[in-house]
């Protein structure tokens, strides 16, 4: 397990292994001589043997090449102000980058870099495994079995299979029906204010899906007026869902009633955030706040600490002196001992 709480440090961990590969191999020899426990020494021998195998170097190197792109995408998708439309555009860009890696030229460069590393590392040369015939029950037909003719062909197949697996997993994540509904909700606002006439197709979809919550004709009328308002009050280059929500929230209740359907549309967007990274961070932070040494912490105190830890930007903006004075003023004994801050 490279990290117990984050999925965005896997490439960094693999890169650390690659950069310190020879150092780690030397470390196993020193650890083996210093260790007296037979079980520990057996594990050291196993790890050392794995790192001498070309399969291990190939897997770590390929994992780093793939995960450094997916980690960068995951880190970006965790931003709480990211919209679903922006997230899908960034995902398509990352998939295009992974698609470029799925070319023969890219594999040739990757294979050449691995061979260069073999000159400096204590790693075995790549070899073909012993040919094993597939069991009869797994044979798809009467054709003779196929075997790779060289080690490069074997690892080329694994290289492409790994890329296909990652690309398909990312595509499946963003092709879910629920995500597409959310994408249509955002596109109604964003396409309209940016002058893209295809937003009418999104209006038809959301009005049909949210039948009874949104009225198609009223929504179309209000969007035309809202587009004029947004362009007059906001910079065109900074038009986003968050800025449009802020614009509506600053209106008076009377003015907001003119955009009742848009307010309903924004409520539907806000109750389903494009990313759940903020809520997931609370589970990651729980283990750091409530440790084995703080196991008797009451629930009320834990809730307060979790709020402070999760919303660190708001916590850093607090006036510590005012908080301290408020704490001291609740009891006379505290005021007598601590005074004022």
C-alpha cells in the first residue's frame, strides 16, 4: 500500500523506488547482515530477488509512466470548484495523452530506456518464460497456440494491455448515466452564457428528466435574460458555474424571483457536487485526528476538531486572540489564571 489515504501519490512513490533502485538493492544486503530474525531475513531475500527480476523493474517503470498522468488528473478533479464539464474536458485531454503512449514509437522509447537502466542496475536480462500449453477447457478453438517470439514482443503485449485497462477504467468512470445528467445541468448554464446555441438540447433533456421541477418554456425565457445579466456583470473569461451561482446569491429576493427556474436549476447542481473529494477527505482525516492515544475523545469534541481540520482555510482565517478571549470569558477561574490575550 503506497499511501493509506490518498490516490494521488502512487506515481511519486514509484518514482522514488526507481530513483533509489540501486540504493535499495544495497540496503537489502546490509539489512540481511544486520538482522538476526529468520522470518525477517527470509522477507529480505524475497524482496531482493524480486528487485533483481526484470518483471519488477518493468512493472514499476510502466506504472510510473501511466500513473503520473492519472495522478495529475486525479489531483485536478479533486478541486471543489471544478465543474463536471471542465472535469470531462480535462479527462479527455488526459486520455489523449495516454492514447499517444499507445503507439509503437512510444513503446520503443520506453523499451530503450529500460535497457539503458540495465547497465547500471543489478537486474536480470529479460527472457521468455517456459512455453506452457493452455488447458484444453480454456482453448477457444482448434488453432495452434501463439507464443511471443522475443522478450520484447512479450512485454509489448503487457504494455498495451496496461494502457487499455487504464483508459477503459477512466472512460467507464465518466460514462455513467448520473454523471451525464449532471453534465447536462451545467451545460444549460455554461453554453447559454457563452453563446453556444446547442444549450437548447440540454434544456430539452433536463426538462424531460426533471419533469415537474423545471418548466421548459419559462427556463428558456429566463436564460435569455440571465445571459444578458451575466455578460454585463461578469468577465467573459471567468464565467463559470461558481461565478454564476455567486451572481444569483447576491441578488435581492425580489430580483431573484425573476429567475425562479434558474434558481431551481442551480439548486439541483449544488445538491449534487461534481466531486466528492471534500467529503472523502473527512474520512482520511478521521484517522489522523482520532488516534489510538485519543481513543477516549468524546463525540462532540471530535466533531468540532474534524470541522476545523477539514476546513483548514476557514480555520487559518480565524482570529486566535478573539477565540482565546471567548474561551477565557466563559469562566471566572480561567480569567483569573490566563488573563486576556
